[in-house]
């Protein structure tokens, strides 16, 4: 786990002079809100979003000190730039803003996939910049600047995947940023991150989208009953399935190998369950259900439920 920087910064100077948040959706607007409220993260919070309507909404919401009209203006003079755009847009946005960053500044991101973001951004980096990829494990099914809230990251993990040879001080400062948002931080390598997230986040979303599609394909009476009696289990899938299509399209396409590997393992396990049901293998069925209950209890115990 990264050493807490919170105590070092709380009573003194803010961690950064100017943080530029690029992409003011759920994650970016939550970060901006937190940074603006806390005062310990940055002296100034500058926001930029490609969408004029999002920029206008951010001004109305008052969740940044300043909303820039161009990405170049947003990052000039910032000692920390946080990319909060969908993972498929990370490379394009980084290429646009890197030439305008000040020497010594930190570039970080919040993307849900890490190898793809590193693959896109690493070749664009200047030697006088520090790149620290990160991923806050916090979110909801809502998107856009109205969906964010300043406590989103509290008690949640943020995973950092620094590159080999990254400056440890830059990594510590990015960890400090997330700790000041109330998060716990941990470092791991990017392939490990992508594999872990494939099972804990990407596969469950894939299953939720798929089961909703299956229900939607049903005909007539059965389809109506799905909606009418949704309370029993199906409803929980629909919450996950309400997530942003662009964000999740990008996640699936950018964590292809790990996700397909987990899906293959899941399919084998689902087949084993089907076989147990077909042959009335009660012990197998009960064992699987008990394993599920144990995992749920463990999550509650570590306060991540
Ligand atoms: P979101 O609510 O859809 O927000 C993304 C924002 O980025 C939108 O305002 C979008 O504008 C803007 N954008 C898109 N392309 C851009 C560009 N080229 N330049 C500047 N702004 C651009 O998405 P989100 O949920 O905050 O996700 C943002 C990032 O956080 C993604 O990389 C995602 O993988 C990661 N993440 C998400 C979650 C989650 O649960 N949602 C959790 C952890 C990490 P338009 O709407 O006009 O396209």
C-alpha cells in the first residue's frame, strides 16, 4: 500500500497548485467537486470537456474554479492533469494536450483498463513529464456532470499502475490526491490490474447487459412478466445494465484478452452448473451457492459491500 500523504498535506500547502480535470462526467465531476471542496488537493481546479453543453453545465454547477474553452488552455500551468474521458479517447486527448503541459507536470488518468491506456499514452510522453496511470474503483450506473458527488471515492480503492522507472515522488503525489478524496491506494502492475478487473467488474457488466438482452428478446407474455416481476434478482442486473454505453464499449474492447479469458472460465463453470442441474447433483449445486454466500459475507466484513 502507498504511504498516506494526507497528514503531510492536510495542515499545510495544497498538494498541487493547479489540477486540470479533462472530461467532466461521473468520475471527472466527482473529482472536481472533491478538489474544489477540500482545498487541500489543489489551489485551483480547472475543468475541460470536449462537449460545449457539458462545459456550460459545469459552469452552472460551479464545480471548478474555471472552465477552459480549449484543452490547451486547461492544461497550461497545471502541475497535475487528470484524464477522465472514456478509455477509447485517452490516446487522442493525450496527444492533444501533452505538447501544452508544463515541464515537470504529472499526467494521470482514471481509465478502467490500464494496459491499453499505457499503450496509447506512453509513446506520446515527453521526458520532462511524469505519467502515473490510476483507476479509482468507484462508480455508479449514472453518467455526466450532474451524476458526480464529492464523496464517491470515500472508503474505496484506487489502484495505481506506475510504469517501470516512474518517479516514485510523482506516484506518491497521485496516491496523495486519491487519499485526499478519501480513497485507499495500492500499486500493482497493469496486466495484473486488467486481469483482476476483468473478473470483478468487466465480466459482471457483460453478464448484466447480456441477461437484459435475453429478457428483452422474449416474446409477449413472458417479456411483460419480466418487467412486472423484476424484483426477484433481475432488478439488480438492470441497475448495472443502465451504465454508459460508450464507456463500457471502450472497456470491453480495451480489455479484450483478459475479459475473453474470464468469460471462457465463466462459461465452463456455468456448463458445470447446468450439468449438475440436469443430473440432480445436489451437493454440487449447494456447494456453488454456499461459495457465493461466503463471498458476500466477506465483502460485508471488509465494508466493500
Ligand atoms: P462519463 O460520465 O460518460 O464522462 C465522460 C466525459 O468525457 C463526458 O463528459 C464526455 O463528453 C467527455 N469526453 C469524451 N471524449 C472527450 C474528449 N475527447 N475530450 C474531452 N472530454 C471528452 O464517463 P465516466 O463514468 O466519468 O468515465 C470516465 C472514465 O472513468 C472512463 O475512462 C472510465 O473507464 C473511468 N471509470 C469509470 C467508472 C464508472 O463506474 N463510471 C469507474 C472508474 C473509472 P461527451 O458526453 O460529450 O462524450
